[in-house]
C-alpha cells in the first residue's frame, strides 16, 4: 500500500482528505467510471413476462456487458435484488460476487454503491411489504414512520445495499395522477414532517435516503405521468419545495433524484437552477444527485434539449447531476468531452468527489473492505415477526373511518355478505413499488404474492367478534374487467344477508397494468372498472351496507355516501392490511387515521386540493361547479368522541421574528380509549399576494383513555407565516393572522388571532420550517 492509498483507506482521517488523495491517483477515465451504473437485466425474463419494471426499459440499454462496464470502476450496481425474484440468501451472495468483480476489475479496488427501491419496504423477495406512503400520511405519526424506515434500512444493510430510492416528497396536486399512492399527501407540512422522519429513520438504519422527485413531478398537467408542469414561482417555493428543503436541512438526506417532467419548459435533469442553485447553494446539500432512470437520455429523446446522448450527458453533469442511473448511456463519453473542451475538468471532479465522499461515508473506501464485511450478521430474514407487527400497527393507525351510523363495530351471529374484488385479492393491499406487485406477480402470475398476505375475507372469518357469523362471499366484478355477470350473485348474497360489506378499490401496477401506480393515471375519479355499478346494485337492495375502500388515491363517493351505513378508507395498508381492516371493522382497533388527501364528492371538477385560495373554493353564483370535497383534508372519525377546547394564544402581538405559543385541550368524551389528531391551521387576513384560505401549521396525534385530557401546545415561529412575495423574495409580512384549531381542515371549533408587528422582514435561507409540539401530562376531568 503506497502513501496515497494508506491515506484514502484510512477511516480515521477526514473524509475530504481521503477523497482528495484518492482522486489524485485517478485518471480521467477512472473518474468518469464512478459516475455510471450497471443493471444486469434478469435472465429469468422471457417473452411470457409482461412489461417493464422501469419506464421505457426496453428502449434503452447500456450497450455493453457488465464485464465491460466495470473496467476502470463503477459508480452504482442497479437493483440486484429488485429486478427478479431471488431468495434473500441467494441475492446477498450474488451481490457480493458482483462487488468482487467490480473491485477486481479496477486497479484501485473501489467497490460500487448498491441501490434498491424501498418505498413500501425493501423491494426484494420475502421482504416486509409495509403500507404505501399515502397510508403513512394517513397515520399522521412521524415516530411510526421513522421506526418503519429504520427497520427497512437495517434489512437492506444486512444484505449489502447502500442507497434507498425513497422517500417520495412530491405534494399531491391532482388526484388523477397515478402516483398519488407513493406520496404522503396534499399538504407540504405533513409531507415534510413525515418525509423527514423517514429519511432520519432509514439513514439511522445504515442506508442513505434518496429524495424524489426533485421537483414538481406531481403537479403535471391533467395528472398525467411525465407531463409538463405549468406552475409558477409561488407554487414552487411555497408548496413543492418545502418538503425537500426540510429533508435536506433537518434530515441531512444524502441523495436526491431528479423529476422526469419538464418544469415550465425546464427539464430538471438539466436544470442548474434546481440541482445547484437551489439544492446546493441555497440549502447546503452536500450529497449526490442521481438521475431517475434514463432521465439524462430523455434530454435528447423526450425533452429534445440535446442533440445527442453525449450532449445530454454534458448538459446534465454541468447542471449538477452526479450519477446516471440505471445504466451508463449519456455519461459514457464524458472523458472525451473533457479532452475536447466541451466539459470542464473541474465540473467532472466536483461530481466524482461527491460520489467518492458518499462511498467513504458508507465505509466502501475503508482498508480491508469486503462485501461480506458489509453484512450485519448471518441473518437474512427480511420479514421478521417484529417487522410484521410494525406493519400491522402502521396499517391499523392509517385506516380512516369516514362514516358510521352506529353499525360499526360489527358483532353478532347473523349472515354477512362480503362482496367485491378487494376482499379476496391481497395484492390490493400493496403499492406499485411493493416487490409483489412490481416484480413477483409478473414472473409467477397475478395471484402469486411471494409472501404471506392474509386477505380481508379470511381475516374477517378469523375475527373473534364474528366467529358466530355466517360469512358468504361473492366477488361481483373485477378491478378493471367490464364483465358484470357476477353482480347478480352479489346482489342475491346481499339480499339474503343482514349486513353487506362491499370492498372495492385499486390493484396497483406499472404503466397501465393496474388502476393505481406509476403510469396508471385516470381521466376522472370514479371507481375503476364496474365497481361503482357493484356498489350501486348492493345499496339498492336496502341491506345495511359497509363500504370499504382499499385504494391508492381518493375516489368520488358522493353518489353512495348518503346510503351507506358506514364507510371505511384504507389506503393500501400493506401485508397486514387484511387483519388490520378486520380489526377495525370488528372493533378490536379503534380507528384513528386521518385523510392526507380529500375525498371528492363528484367524479370531475375537483382535481385540486384543500390548499387553495378563496377563488379555488366555493363561490355561490360564480360557477355551477362546487369544488368542495365530500370529506375534507385531515378528517377521520372514531368509535369514541373527542372534544377540543380551551384555546390559548400566548401573545396577541409578536415581532416579525418572534414566537407565539398556541395551545388547546383535547378530551376523550366517549366510552373507549382512542387517539385524536389535533390540527393547527393559519390564515393570512391580508397579504400582498393571494394566499391559501388556510394551511396546516402543526399537528399532534394524542392517545387518550376514556375521560382523559391533554394540553397540546404548538410553538409557532413567525417564519411559519412567510411566503414568496411579489418580487420573488421570501418575506414575513406584518398584519393579522387567524388561528384555528380542530380535528380536520373543516372541523375547527377554536378560533383566534395574533398580529405580527414591525416592518416587512426578508427571511434569510435556513428559515424555521417546523412547528414543535408538546403534550402535557394527562389530567382527569
């Protein structure tokens, strides 16, 4: 080992010193190799396997074999586990072998980073499938999300993975978008709070998080995947960017992935404004920017801002891109670009330094590194009992009771007709990026799961409270099939029963192979296929009906709500979703989930969200369309009752950089223990620009025994009222601000105000973005 190698291999030295020493030893070609990636397409795949696991997968190819790609080094190994079904032990051994090949193929012996998807759990065979992200949002519980993410990180690290392509921090702007299920909801504070908790949890588990999709992906025109994003400066700065900024500043996220969609004509993979000026210069991000799959190539083929693949690579790296995923195409000839002067050697070095820094942080440059040394023991169990217990708790905490006329919880010994496709198909519990839906079912059939996933039907039959009930089942219709011939049998079953449970919703898939998920966008918010007809037919029987929705997006329920005895919303609740739904219906679990997105009344005319100015809300006589939802953001009922009262605002006036404390008492006034989410909203009484009619400024999920009270106190900094002014700067503007506290965006019994005094304050970078919450000890009342 020469002096230089002894320096960069020395884990006791500063990372910057180690990276400088290593880069001094590298040729330009070796540096370029650190910015590329290799994806070994699954050999098991043949013509019988339907479709791709990534967009336009068949359109692109790295053009060289893995052996050729790793000559001189490699930046990333793409999805060694997440591309085909592989036993965890076999997958770990295979990844270790790939790493040995990478190390032996470059003279400096630098390993590759191994990245994997991990949005609903590690996307690998036999790994825990947690609820989809939209369900995390429904939990309103950052600690629960953080613990889940830490479990995911530990499982990924034990098999040698380093980088997780999660979380999705896109804020929902249009419910028709297929990837709503991958988001945390429609409010930037909720998304930022839970997303940052995920980042901190995953990274505490030993895996670097990747924020995506930066930025604006969810704001596409008409909710269409990969479509243009026509938004202005204020929507960008005040709605779209804040969750990313929080995850960078507070969560120290180590990686960011660009958005596909062009942003007001600017492709994010080529945007110096986004990738350098905002992300790095303003926010201080020091990690790596990795491309969404083939996004750099899309600069030529889709966005048409580059004349060739080579030009696309130069444009992207100059903007701030560090690594091309999932395989090397546009970055392949960067060394030639340096040689002929099209690319600055300093720009290349900057990207390489970031990649090597990340490798050093993860231990890949340490002396004595081996693939096996990355493993955290011999255990390759990826779906432990502890994981499943946490997945069950997350599912239970996320299920939302929208309506209940007293029929729930269920009990008794009569006949119950269970109807609908969601009851017998457990895949409906899982998101698009679960391994079961993403990979396994494509290889082994639509009814194969690769993991134990109890159905809702089986879970209802196993529920103790329903042990004496006669439960019959009729599927009625499928998720998308237009065949209605099964509806008659479903109607007959409902007519002969004392109670009907109708389960409808989504089956996630990719690029049109599902009703929800990437590329599965919709023209309106009616239930997929003929499921609405099934619901209508059962309701027409007059049998008391419980409507259960297992979905990835909100669907219009206006035509059913008045006639259903109860409505339960479960947003893709994961592998333990069946038992969780059954536990809520049978009363074992008292539901406490809240809506992270609104439930629309009608199928069209409501693509927007609660975060809207007055002109976006109901205005009598202005339009014949009423945009108000059937159930508002933050709403969720319970089997007990709560009262929110005793509002206290610490100060009537605060300085333009001051703090006010808003507190209220929440009491369980019902007959069983439960949890309520206390929510703080603000409104700006007058401002120089149009502002939302109200916005979420803080929340706390409070667990209360019968008769118990707690005081919830929100510490609100003046920065939480800031906004993007007419001139494009961020300001705190003096004036009156409304304070409202309650249990949803439209259930706000407590109202007050405070005033900000002084002059307009221009807010510097690093503003206060969180609202710390404290909950006092319980008091008996």
